C-alpha cells in the first residue's frame, strides 16, 4: 500500500514538474518574442499565461485565413465596381451597358481570379484535419503604447511540439473577425454572392457546388 502511494506521489510530482517546465519554456519564448517586437519592452508586464495542447484549427489555419481575407477583399471591390455601373445606369442605361461591354474581358478575368481563390479555399477546408501540432499559450499582459498609454492585450501563441520556438501568434481581438469570415465561406454565402455578381456582370458561367440548402435554393 505504501509502495503504491509512493508511486502515485512520484507520478504526480513528475507531471507537475513537467507542466511547470512547459509553462517556464512558453513564458520565456513569449518574453523573447516581445523583447524583439514590442515598442516599449520595459513596460511589458505579464498578467496571466495559460498553456495547453495545440491542435490545428480551421479558424487558425494560415493558408485558409489568407485566402478567405483575399476573397472577401476581391468581392468587396467587385461590389464597388457594381455600384459604379448602377450609378451610371441611373443617369444613362446605354452608357452603363456600353461601359460594361467595354470592360467585359477585364471583368471576366476578375471573376476567374476570384474562382481560383474560392476553389483553393474549398479544397483546403474539405481536406482539413484536426491534428496535434504542439502547444499553445494565451497570455494577457500590460504594456505601453507608442503614445505612452497603458494597454491590456491578450495574445495566442502556438509553439512546436518540443517547445523550442513560436510558429504562429496573433492578437485574440482578431479572432471573432476571422471566425466570421470563415463561417461566411463555410455557410455558402460567399458562393451565393459570387454567383449573384456574375449574373449582374453577365458572366456566362457559374461557380460549381452551389449550396442547395441555404435560403432554400
């Protein structure tokens, strides 16, 4: 009985030391990162650091985030071009039609580029798998801004499996916006917007895999 108790205490102590070592390594890597990047490192004051296992997340995948932001930007600019045509049409429908015809090849190239980004996103999201990639830490800290004002920030850091380097980091205040963009893609709303814009610009082909459940069509 005493031997079993001793073994249990030894295991718990080992796990505690190991967890403490992970915490220390993560804290040091974060401190080194801010030493190199923070405007006023002398003002840096860690408040709380929580470390846990890190798994791939569709909301944190760099390639997916890059492409969904690019797609959102491309469609936003296309909507602006559409608005220009609409404003011209309010004055002269003929002038608007002539301008659209004149820019037809450019508009088609614009949609072909958007399709490439969309198809890349579709492949990345469909092939995405949740996998253990290392460790993550969320740190809340206080520091001074360039204007000398105190700010409290919260950052996510992703480390490799051996906790030897930071492989990715971002401000947690950006997470809701990133999630909203990816959710818009996953729900099919970007695809609907893309095809509606193609209708407006008289682009003869439609993007494939049009969702049949969203909004009933």
